[in-house]
C-alpha cells in the first residue's frame, strides 16, 4: 500500500492524469468502472483495470521484497493500551459533554416527548374519569387501579423505546472507540447515565404533575413523582441492557419489544383479584420480580390505597357505589383493596428498594454486554504464509498504528509474504 496523499501522482505516472474539472473521488471511481452499454468502451475499461492491477502487484512485490513483517506478541494487552487512555475524569467529561450536546441537538425530539407526557396524562384522566376531581372515591377503585397501571406502562415504554433507539445507533461507534482505547465501557455507561437519566426524570415528573393536577389521586406528589422517576430509570437501564447485547436499532427493537410485552404481562394487576394461596410457576415469579412495570404498579397501589377511607370528605355513599365485579367487589376501604390484590403485606419503601436494585442490576448487565459482547472487529484467524503456502508462524495485523508491528530491511530470501489479517479487539473494563 502507499500514502493516500500520493494517489493522484501515482496514477499520473501510470498515464492517467486527473482532469482539473473532476474531483479525485470521481476520478478514482472512473478508473475502475466498466461501461457495460458500449462493448468497445467496456473492452478498453477492462484493459485499463488489468493494467492498473498489474502495476499495483509489481509495486507491492518490490515493497515486500525489502520489508518483512514481524509480529511481537504483547505481554499485556491492557498495559499496551494504557498509554492511549486519558485520565478518567477527562474521559468522563468529554463523553458527558458529547451526550449533553446531543440532547441539545435533539430539542425537537425532547419537545415531542414532553408534549406526549402531558398529552397522555390528559388522555388517561379522561379515559378513567372516575378518578377525576369531585368523583366518589368508593366508585373509583377500578379506575384508580387502571390509571396507575397504564401510567406505569406508559412511562416504561417511553423510556425504554428512547433508550433502545439511542443505544442501538451509538453501539457500533462506541465499540470502535473502545477498541481504539479512547474510553472504557464503565466510562460510557456513567457519562450516558448522567446525561440521559435526568432528562428522563424530567419527563416522568411532568407526567406525574399533570396526573396529580387532573385527578383526585391521594398519593402525595413527591411520592408519585419519585415512583415514576425511579421507574423511568429502571426502564432506561433495561434499554441499556438490550442495547448492549444487540447490534443496531433493528435488532434492539426486535428483542426489546417482546421483552417489554412479557414484563407488562407478568406485572399488570389482575382486576379479578389475586389468590396468594395458589402458587405460581417459578418462571412467572422470577419474571414478576424482575419486571419494573410490576414493581411500579405495586408501589403506586400501596401508596394510593394504604389507609385510604371511602368517606369522600364526610359525604355519604351507598353500597351501590362500591365496586361490583372482580376481586375488588364490595371493598369498603383501601386496606381491603390491597388485601384483594395480595399487596397488604408489602411496604412502599420495600418495593422501591427492589426497583432500585433492578436498576443497579440492569446497569451491571449493561456493562457486561458492552465489555464482552460488543461488535467484533477482530478475529485472529489469519496466517502469514510464504510463496510456497507454508505457515511461517507470524501473527500479523494490518493496523499501521499497532505498537506490536515492526519492519526490518533484512532480506528473507523468500517470495513476498501474503498476509491475511483480521483486526484485533482490545477492550478495557474500567
């Protein structure tokens, strides 16, 4: 190979000068293009390409006869990359600044996300009108439960879909930059979390504020906002996991959407009630404990119904106003609602701790995915062989910047070495 800056002069020496009105890129493409519409021109094009090929082979043989490639195996791959790494604080600052700039460039997308959060809050308040202000608390139990459930599903979908799309687009770039030793998987996850999660929390807080304003939910706003915010963090971190183990947006969506449906199915509240005495299959129990949707719905229900009285501010209500179907039939206070849903023994703080633990687990799995399951740009399966096809025991690389390749002017006495080289992956964990 040769210096790309000398490419124009190289072809000029072969008799092909680049016209002044033609760009170099167009000129190079024209040199190796065959005109299939005119047989005579096509014949000349093929002759030109063969001439260029022959000239290139002769040049490479001359170079190979003077230089032999010798591979020196690195004693410590991580040590060899260390000199390329800037201090951690500098890496984090650079990555964080890049993510923040990306958020500012996505101002239209963020505006649409904010509008969607407010719009969905308004829509849910109209769909479940039994929870609107001035309505009887006794009659609104089913609507309250549905409103909280759909609110949790909505926040999960918005956060996870956004993360899957973003992470899928950046995955290949991140993998290449990691292999070049620019930063580690840990650096990327920390900076991305600091840039993206606060923005997700803002949108979830907007949704919670609109929901609180438009309905008569009894849950205090800080609790409602905190629950949706933690749910958003757990959902975004789940998107990190899927994105780290997949390559590209399409693959991430293909895996993420069915996973979201599964977690929604196992996490949704059953309106017919829950019989705690009937054991569930072990797989369902595990999925339910890992479902951020299920944990958030449980936490919201416990916060809403714990100690709730159906007195409606001193107003009288009749038995006809009580729920009449499913497991919530004829319940007379919030504690009975929780008992019908098998949530009477759970605490809000305990559920939030489980949701925080899920978020931490997701971040760890994301680090594992980025570190060990990234795009492979290297497969050390190539061999260095001489003209007779004999393996000469070298492990070469085509990366000119690789510190483990050196050249020597000593003649080998053999035919030029034909090397087939894959790119080698070098990832740092922290």
